[in-house]
C-alpha cells in the first residue's frame, strides 16, 4: 500500500496561505466614556472556518463565534462571520477596563489583545469656602472640587472672564481622581459683585466643559466725595453739591453740616437725599460744607469749602481779560493784513511778462551781438515766456 504523505512543497503552500496571507486575528485598542458603548472588533484577513472568540480581562469567554458564553445583558453580538467577530458592551463601567483577548483557534491558537480604556466623567464641580457676605479685608479660600475623573481632570479658575491661577491638588480615589484647586483671596471692595468661575477640563467633556460660578459679596465702609456743579460760584448763582457715597451695605441717608453745625434753615438751601442745592448763592453762604455717610462698617466724610465770589469783583478781572484779549485780537488782525498784502503782491508778479535780458541770445555768437539783436527785435519778445513761481 502506498501511503500518501504531503510533500514539503505542499506543506509550504499551506503555511504560505495561513502564515503569510494573514490567518491571524487583528484588534484595536478602544477608549470609551463611562456609561457609553464599546465595540470590540476582531478581524482575520484570510480564514478557513476557524472559530473566533472574545474573552474578558478575567479570562471569561464572552462570545465563541456567534454563541454567547457569559450571562451579561450589556454584552451583545454585533457581527459574526469567518473573518470578523464584533461584540458590543453597553453601559460601560470603570470595572470593565482591561485587556480583552481575541483568540483564533488554529493550531496553535493565535491571540490578539485589545485594551479597553474607560474614561471617568468628572462630576459637576463644587465651590466651597465662600463667605456670604464677606467683609473687606477678609482672607477667603475658595476651593473647587470635582470627583470621579479618570484620567485626572484639570481645574481652572476665572475672575469674571480672566483666568487666575489656583493651587491644584490631585488625589486618587480607587480608579478615579478627586481634583481640587484652591484660590486664596484677600478681598476688597473691588471684589464686590465679582464672579469666580471654576471650570473642569477633561477629555470626556470635550464638547461640554462643566463649570461652577459664585459671585462674591463684599461689604465695605463707605467712601464719600462731593461733586460740585460750579467752578467759580458767584452771588446769585445756582449751585448743586452732590455727596457721592459708595459702600456696601449702601450708606443712606447722608448727612450735611456747615462749619460743624446743622445747616441753616433757609429757603434757598434745599437738601434732597445726597444733594444740597443753593437756588441763589449769597456771600453769607461762605463756609465749609461737610457730608457724612455711614454703615455698620464705618463712616466717611468729605468737605467742600464754599467761597462765594462777588460778581463785580470778578468783573474787574474780566476787564483785564478783555484787555489781553484786545491786544491778542490786534496782533492777529495785523498778521492777517500782512498775509493778505503779501499774497496780493505775489499774485501780481505771477504770470507772463517780457524778458529783456536774454532776447537774441539764442542766435547770437557773442554777448554784444546778442544785445544788438535784442534791440529792434521786440516784435518777437512776447514769444518768450517765463513764470514767477
Ligand atoms: C458599534 O457597532 C455598531 C454596528 O456596527 C454601530 O452601529 C455602533 O455605532 C458602534 N458603536 C461604537 C461606539 O462604535
Ligand atoms: C466554511 O463553511 C461553509 C459552510 O459551513 C462552507 O460553505 C465553506 O466552504 C467553508 N469555507 C472554508 C474555507 O472551508
Ligand atoms: C493598546 O493598549 C496597551 C495597553 O495600554 C498598549 O500597551 C498597546 O501599545 C496599545 N496598542 C496600540 C496598538 O495602541
Ligand atoms: C444776601 O443775604 C443778605 C442777608 O441775608 C441779603 O441782605 C442780601 O440781599 C443777599 N444778597 C443777595 C445777592 O441775594
Ligand atoms: C464770603 O467771601 C467773599 C469773598 O468773595 C467775601 O467777600 C465775603 O466777605 C465773605 N463773606 C463772609 C460772610 O464770610
């Protein structure tokens, strides 16, 4: 009997098909956000009907061909053929992360490993340490915390829209990270009403960064100043003094005094809230006016020294001014006249005129002949033109 043994050539051919033509599994690493769905695909370029299998990091078989092996509703078959086995895992949790294996049951078994990375979604950030309201001069430490991120999230602080630097701290909590960032503030009145925002930047939030915002309320003692409506108050004029006060809580009402005592009770002098109005100034109104505002954090005052000028005295000053003005006017007038005269002079000498000197020079061999030529040749003189520029 003749036994039919495969020749070495035949063996090479088979191995050529199996080895070089790609009878081995191909996989890719997968990254998925917590709660999302991951597809695990295993491909074989050239396959006889050899079975494919997916198993999890704990070496449990998930699918053997199109047959489900592990009882887990989240794991489903997407596609099973001789050249592909794709399964999906939905509602992925951090514990699903790890190395998954695709096996091709040739002899020997060939495997490929795909790493499933699960991103931990950072929780909505929280800002702690706010004191509401704060008082000017307080030291405040705002702390922003976000938990559950994987990899660790980045936290950024913004004062209104402008970025400010915080001190970041990252702590591992199981597979995820707790990230916090602190901002030390020495608050003053300029921080009143300012919004501090803490923003979480994370690969799992690429499209929708999370943020938290707190608006500071800072209380501060009032600061007042007096705004006056006239620079040179004169007798008979209307004058308004406004006591502008800023403070939190709002210092209301303000108090007006004159030379340290209550305001005289005059019809011409009207107090309305922060405003003191003189309907018609009088010399007797001279004095130091003071307005004062206070809240529970302190008081502040401002002074205005009123000096009512005599319009007649001002009139003398006026004459001086008129005199100077007159002199200036005369100087300007004279200058203008000079410019006009000069302008007219120039205008008159601009244009065509006869040239006496050079006539005949063009066709004369020497100067003498030129002069001779010039005489009695005036008929042609107007042909030569020159311009005064
Ligand atoms: C998984 O595969 C299915 C079927 O091909 C597809 O509809 C789905 O979008 C895929 N999911 C992901 C997360 O790639
Ligand atoms: C694979 O199996 C199918 C049916 O089971 C058969 O028709 C096909 O010829 C087989 N392919 C190979 C390469 O053996
Ligand atoms: C897949 O992930 C593993 C583990 O993180 C890594 O060692 C390997 O290089 C990755 N492979 C590819 C093709 O990125
Ligand atoms: C200023 O007041 C005095 C006394 O109150 C009064 O006699 C005088 O007429 C007033 N002058 C003007 C300009 O109103
Ligand atoms: C007020 O000031 C003016 C300065 O123009 C002066 O002439 C007048 O005597 C002053 N009156 C009082 C009451 O001080």
